[in-house]
């Protein structure tokens, strides 16, 4: 009997198996050249020619493409090989008997890391079980999405109740008596929240170009968040910084250069976002693997080439009151109380408590509450966090809105919801439903990567952003790989997607007869799921 | 689609004029009810214009309880009037057993009370009466306010008129301001409280249309003031916002329009008062309305008001002669009761206008 070492990693342990058809292969080498993971290689195999027994058996060598069986160079199923193969001779096929995660932990004694997204079963999405069911037909007319004027703007910044506006009368007209918190009217969809480092500078630049174009040419006041990785100084000192929301997280990456550049800034940024948590890996800090810390990333962030870990918490902040006093106050003061300062937290059972505390803060300086659901993306995370921690966005957004309604303070701190929106194809529908449930707006990051060409999906395809070997040139700093991403095309695709989404939002506003955003208009929604109906307080339909 | 009417005159008018105003507009409503509010009362109520009049439809038990409550609070009755009822089996009407219109003297404790304190007492009392009678559906408190009389009933407007003898003009029952609607709310349950016009704290509102931001308005208004209750009709939100803007916040009346139908951003940006308008838009976004609407209102000082939705999706016309100004949904109604007027003076307000009818009957048109 043949001996076999069963503890070694074996081909059928891997999550993806390469199917290769030798008869179609012309040995052009494109597949091996394109594979950023080095998961396939040219190899030589010996073939035995069958004989009738009269002749001695003969052997000959053939050139084949072979899959590597390796913890670092295994196939991630990105499909680049089949994209470049002129004859369709090669493809990656999902292995139903995959045991890779067991093997990896047993062999390496370390936690498995991943990028992109968790392995989610998207068939059960709450948002997909909600429909816009209250249609204007007779007593109130529906609006023509193509002809009527619609206003898709939402406030960003702390809003005071009418009593607290402290207005006074002058010649029967009202005048402002005191300085009020900064407030901006922006497009209800924000983009970004991904750092230079987590994504390639080309991807980041494509988003920044798209943002500027949407504002300057299309007239859509879309705002982009920088993510925690700084911002190029040239952009910081340009007029376009007014479209950017600067993020500060526990690592404070990039803020040295931002602060030093402040005297030279000609415009205020659109806002400041203090990131406390992230939906994909709540309770865990940022993680940028050393392989992605390129020279320019080091420069922007002011760090050496090493794994960059943002702590799970902001050091020195041990209560919500403290965070309000220290962080919000100092960020407000830094920009002379002219820039909205918002907070981003991971959706959690405790989100409402945090929101209530901020609503009741006497300084009125928290200008937005961003809640990130568990289906959100990430550049890198431990698989255990990604797959097993987090809270869905929909019910938590609803909880926060209803908590504000309960106190008569809805809208005072605008709510923004994100995390896996557009997962099943219709981003506008997801955005619209969340707005009806109480969101002032929504934010998206990963969808922008998919628009630019990311090949990953929610069922385990690729999701290797953590490796720095992104085959689409998006989540990598490798100069050769980043070249795969055409900045202008990516920017154009993002712009196009926003234009289409804008049109689709109007196609949803028209039938319910609303020309302005139906924030909190849950009576427009129905659900075919009794539990969702009860939990979200929307009408059950069957 | 319902039709509404509002009449303001230098002379005292009998409510039959409201029935006649609405008669030719009947195709637009379903004859499910008739309701009116009379203000600046003449006739038998003229002698007690400063004292509150209770407008109540109730059972015998409900009437007794309401009177007991008022008695316990120290109110003493100075005048009682009830319409003469014409019982006919053929009439399509679902009447309550008693219709009570009683004027009361304030409690002694309020002899030297300020106007504000008296108003507060009346609002609290009306809310208490409503709450008590609601427990067993024994009565409906429509208004409890000086110089105001309200009647609401379910049934055919013509038959309701016959039942209460409203077709016959007399000098007992008349007023200088009458607002009326010939339809019950049909979007939700047909209940008496859902019928326009709505009255609160000196403000009256009636509307033709649909408020598609009803849920947003309602959820916000519930926390703003104790009197914002009921919500049997989405149009009550128009009343509560008017009251909130003008009475609670003490903002001039032009900001009502800026609150319920804010200007588009590009227009706000071009205005000198853009800072104020943007703040109002943000702070009171939950009071914004959407959907088609024409809204008529009467302010505590007796002036009448008309505004429309931002797309002008519902009809309205204003006709006038030397003695009277009439706002209504369709011109046929005005033609019936004011045939000799100068039709060149008719006003068809647009989506940006706030129309104010002053007490001397001058009609002001404010552009938003």
C-alpha cells in the first residue's frame, strides 16, 4: 500500500480548485502571468502512452498549468486566469470539500485573516423583504420622475430644535441672534471611508475625481470620506477639499500632515468623521498589513513600513461624555466651529445608548451619527471577527430613529446608515428603504470598489484585500497590479453609477408622491415578513 | 377629493350660506358629512363674546358628565342654545342624541386671570372633557372657546341641514366668519373628530387634499404640545403646525409657508434671508408637508389664510364683493351665492402665495 502524509495541505483542502483543459491550452503563459497570488505555475507532467502489450510502454513529457498547494500561494477564485485565457482552457471552481481554514490554523498557530467581506448568506436580507407598498394613485397623485423637480438633499451637522434657534424679530422678519452649529445640505449618499493604504492610491484618486465631477459638473453635492489614512497635501490645499470629510480614527494616521497644512487650506473640509468602530469587525481596530505600506503610504501617515494596527479604542477616551468633551470639542475648535463633526460607530446592541447620550449632550457639537452594519467591507480583518461579530444595520438604524422620535428629537443628529448596501444589486432601493426607516442618508464603500472592478463577492470569491495582491489593482499598493486599474474609467463608472442611482431614487419617490426625501416615512413601506413587521414597526403584507 | 369653503364678511351671516356655497360643488365629495366652524358670533351669542362657548355632541349621559366636570371646575353657565331638530326617517344622518351649545362664565378663581391664563384653562378643560367622554364614546367636544361655535355630523350635508334646520335663515345663529366642509374624512375611519374644520386655541384649519408626510408630521407634533392629539385626519397636522409656528414659536405668519413647503434650495440660495430659511428647513423638516393640498385657516385675530402645496395640485378660488370675501375649492360655489361680484377680482392663488384676508376685508397676497 502507498504511504501518504495526511497532515500535509492537499489540493482538495483548498477553497478553489483550478480546472485546466490541456487540449485547449496554447501555452501562451497569460494565466500564470496574471495570477497575482502565484497560485498557478507552468509544470511538466509525464504521460504514458497505452500499448497493446507487444511493445514496451513509452512515456513523454507535456507542459501543463498546475495549481500550487500552499498556504500563501493558493487560489482565491478571483478568476483572472479565465479572463485572460484566449481559449477558455482554465477556470477556478469552488471546492465544496474545502478544509483550508482548519488546515491553516492547525499548521500556522495563528488566526486566519481575510479582506473584503464576510461570508454572508444574502438571501435572507431584511431590506430585500421590504417593498415600497404605499403608492399614490388617486387622492394624491404620484409624481413623474422625469418631469417633476425632486430635491435629494439631507442635512449634515447638528440641528437645533426650532425653540433653540434663538431667532429674534426685526421688522417682522426673523434674524439669527447667535452663532449656530455648522450645517450643510448634502447628497444623501456618501462615498468612501476607505483609506489610501487600504485601497490603492489609484482607486482613491478615482473616487476623489468622481466626487469632484459629481459636484462641479453634475450638481450633485456628494461628499467623500477619506478613511483613516490621511489625504494628499495637494488636495488638502485645493478648493476640492470642501467635498471631503476627513476621518480620524484611533491610529490618527495622516493627521500630522493635516494639522501642519491647515494654515494653507483655502477651503474648509466638508466635515470631520471620528471613527469609533467599523461594522465589519466591531470592537477591533484598523489593520493595514505591512505588504501594503508603500513608500507614499508611509509618507502620508508618517509611519515606518510595518503592520499598522489602529487600537480598538481611542486611547484616553473612557466614556461618551469624555469623547464629547475631548474629541468633538477639539475637532470643532480646530476648524473654528465651522465644520460638522460626526461619529461613526459599528452597529451594536448598545448603539441606541450611544446615540441617546450624544443627543443629550449640552454642547450640541455632534453633527452626525454614522452606523455601520455587519455586512460592511474591510481591507483586512481576522476571519473570526468578520464572520462572527457585528449587528445588522436595518433594525439598529430604526432603533436609533425611534429613540429620537420618542424624545421628540428626530433629525437633531442626522443618522447615516451603511454596511453592505447594494449587496443584492439595488443600491437605490436599499438607500430609499433605510431613509424611509429614519436615515437622513446612507454611505457606501465596498460598492464603489465593485463599480471599479473588484471581483469579490459575498460567497467567498477572492476577498483577499489583506494580502496586498488584489488582482483588480484596487486593494493593493503593488505598482504592477495598481496599473490594472484605469483611474479615469473607474471614476467614470462611479459617476455613472451615481447618476443612475439618482434617477432610481426619483423613480421610488415619484410613486409615493414625494418630491423631497421621505426621511422617517415608514408608512410607505410594507414587508412580507411578520417578524420584520413587528421589529421595524412597518405594515405586514401578504 | 373634498371641497372646502371659508367666508368672511362685514355682516353677520347664517350658516345656510355655507350649505349653499358647497351645494354646487357636491360632485367633488361623497356626501358623507357636514361640518362648520362659526367665529365672530352674532345673534344670541353676541352678548357673551368674551366668554367660552362649549360645542358638544353627546349622549344624555355624556352631556351630564361634561356639565358636571365644568361645574366642578367652577364654570357657571350663562347661556344655552340647542338647534331645533327635525326628525324625519328619510334623512340620511347618524345623529348624536344631544347637541349642546353652552356659554360659560369663567371660574371665580380666574376672575383676575390674564388672557393667557384663561386660554390655558380653556385648552386644559377641552382636553379633559374630550378624554373623559372618549372613555365610553359618550360625546365629542369640538370647541370650547370664546366666540366660536362648531358643529360636525355624519350623513348627507343636505339632510344634516334639514335635520338641524340650517336651511332656514334666522337671526339667532349667525357669524362673520364661517368655515365649512361637506365631507367626512374618507381616508381613515369615519369619525366625527376627523371632519374638518379643526379648531385649537383660536386657530381653525380646513384642507382639501392629502398629507403624504402625515406620519412624519404626527410623530414630531406629538412631542411639541399637549393639544396636538387625535390625528384622526392627516389634515390636523396643518392646524398643529400653524399653531406651533404662530402661537408657540411666535413666528410671523409668513413663516408657516416656509415651514410646510420650503422653497427649493436654488431659490433659497439666491435670497438675502437664506440663513434663516435653511435653518427653518433643517430644524422643522418633520413639519414639511408633501402631497396635494389647499389649506384655509382662521387666525385668532379673525384674519383668514390660504396656502397651497408647492406644486399647486388642488384647486382654489377667492371671490369678493364690498361686504364679503369667499375662499372655496371651485368657482361654481361663489357664483351661486355671489353672482353679482366683479369676476375680474377673483383670485386664483399660486403655489408660492400666502393669502391673508384682513379684518377690513382687504386681501393681501404674499409671495413666499
